[in-house]
C-alpha cells in the first residue's frame, strides 16, 4: 500500500501512515479551517488499509492540541480502528503531556464511547 | 441573559467601532520580548501583503516598526515602583494615506530632557541636514550607554519623511509615559480605509488609559482568517503565564481557536468582498485570571437561535455537557455544515466557567455579538 505522508504545518498535524514499516502516527497541532477536507484522505487510507491489514497495527496519536471540528474526525478514525480490531490486533496509544488533563480526558472519552481499549501514554 | 457587566461591553463594542473607524489593526500591551517583537513584525508583514502594499511602503513600515520595537525592548527594563504598570504599548494603524506606528513605554523623568532634545533636534532638520547629521553622529560615535546612538531616530525620520510625534505624560516625580508616533505616507491612497480628524497621538494616549483600566494586553481587530488566527496564537502564546503553566496555556490556546473559528465560520460580514470576517479579539489578565473576549457582527434573525444555544450550554452542568458533547460527536455532519456545533460546549468544559455574552443592536440587519470567557489556574485545580 502507498505511504500516506503529510508534513505538519502551523495548524495541521504531521501524518505518517506506512503499512510496510508499520508506522501509523498523527502528531502535533490540529486545528484546520476545514477539518472534514483535511481528514478525508486519512480516513480513505485507513478504509483501504483495513481491507488488507498487517497482522498487528500500532496506531499512535501524539497530538498537542486539536479543535472541536477535528474531534469529530478523530472519532471517525477511531471508529474505523475499532472495526479493524474485531478481526485483527490493533494497539492504539494516546499520548498526552502529564500536565495536560484535557488531552487525557479526550483520550478517555474516545475509549469509553467506542468501548475500545486505548493505551494512555504520559509524556 | 446579560452576564457581562454593562460597562464592560459598552467598552468593547465602542472599541470595535473606533478601531473599525480608525483602522487600528492591533494594539499590544504587555512585556515585550524580542521573540514577541518578531511575531508582531511577522503579523504586520502578513497584513501588508494582504493589502498588497507596495514593496517600498512595506520596507519602510517594517523598518520603523523594528526600530520602535527595539527601542522598547532596550529601554523597558527600568525598575519602577510596584504600583506602576510598566508594560509597553504598541499600535499600528492604516488610514487612507498613511500608516501610523505608535509605541509607548515608561521613562525615567531624569532622562526626559536628553530624549526631548534628541527628538526636537531631529525634528528641526530638513531632509539634507538630517543626512548630514546622520553622517556626523556616525563618525563621532556618540553612543549612549544603552547602545542607541540616536541613529535609530534619525533613520526613522529619514525613512518616514515626516516629523516625529511624541509626548510625555507624567506618572509621578520619577517616571513618565513616553509616547512616540511615526507616520509613513503611502503613495497610493486607499479609500477603503477611513481617515480620522483627531489628534492621533492624544487619541491613542486616551485609548491606552482605558485599556490599562481594563487590564487588557492584546487587542486585535482585523479580518478573521485562519492565517490571522495563527498569528494571534503565536503572539498570545509568548505572552501567557510562565513556561510551566502548560495546562493553562493549552486551555487558552484551545479557547482562542474555538472563538476565532466561530467568527470566521459563523459571523455575518456586510462587506462581501472581504476575504475574512471583521471581528475583535481581546485578551486581558488580572491576578492570574485570563479573560478572552471576541466580538463580531451577526444577522438579527440569528440572534434568538444563538442566544438559546448559549443558554443551553450555560444551564447544563458538566455531566450534561459531556453527554451532549458525546451525542454530537457521534452524529455525522450534514453536508455543508461549517462547524461541529461543539465549540461552546468545549469552551465551557475547558474553562470550567459559564460563557458571558451580549448582543448590541447595530441597525435593521445586524447586531454586534460579544462573548467572553474567563480561565484561571485556580479554577483548574
């Protein structure tokens, strides 16, 4: 599968989705003007990947900030991962700075909503 | 529901109107680091590029801003008594024919005479004598202990081609406010900007007095676009709390994003040619409590719906908000929907405070909508 690589900008995150090396990561800041448009290729990529996934996939969310319109898109991504985890091994790690209780709550919220185990990783 | 103190919003709406009328792009008050100066400069660069200003004008304005900001950072470390706010002050305005760059800082009264004589000397010279004087000082090397040789002033005067405006306002027997304003004339007048018929320096001095009373640090009034939001964020970031207040900084950052994105997604802009939406953003701080305010125009026929959605958020407790947030997050967005509808809920949950808001009628079509939220470290713990 083709690698999806998006460099970070001052308002959009760095995205690296690479099934060959097994890197699935989204990091830095995320408050695009058009969250739906920004996340569209990412959601498409994950849908395609889900057709022929690796035996194990480790997804890492290392976001510093995200806006409410992105929170909806992140939910969509996590929903796809929840689906994938039914027949495959999926490990989701949600990284948060130890002082950032909002980021921790967001991760916990997703985990609860999707009944999906998400590993909370303090940095 | 009217949660804001009346005095406060009449001030904000008034300020919005004045800034619109007098084309004040932004006002900054506070400590001014070199890093922050750079951000102010880059913000001005972006705005000038958006107004497609000629490169000669851009260079002049940039140079004068740089020199003014350096003057402040060089001289702001003087020790004053506790009860004197020694914040610096910086304003940039664009009018029909000119840019006005105004800076302000505290000076010691004992230095006023020397400063005054430097300034009046520069003002007394015409173009050629200024050039001559510049050479003289350069060769004589009459350098002050602070590293300024008066060369900066001469260069600013030469570049602007206009006289320097300045004023001292005594605070007490030891200190005064020093205001300094330079005009850069633009070759092609732009009627899109309005002109004012007041003594600009006096007007700005009065403005600073009012801003000081309200503990405001940054006031920014320009078209709200994603690009300008990024500039506001980087300027605010450099100015919030200490480095260890990470949680507070992130909350403030998040709230600014939500409030600003609300403006450019939902505000109603009478001027259809504008790329962004007009609005005002203010941030103030008192005893560790930050107050974030935005104001923008909306159509009168949207006022009722907006108030009821704000009331709904304000009435709900935090558990109810969590439930509401989760419900919205799970629903797929409608086609063409601009926001997620989560902004107000998120702001209240992050700030742990209710949202104050107010509508002021403007005309038969529009109202001015203000929203204000407070966030402090104390509330978070």
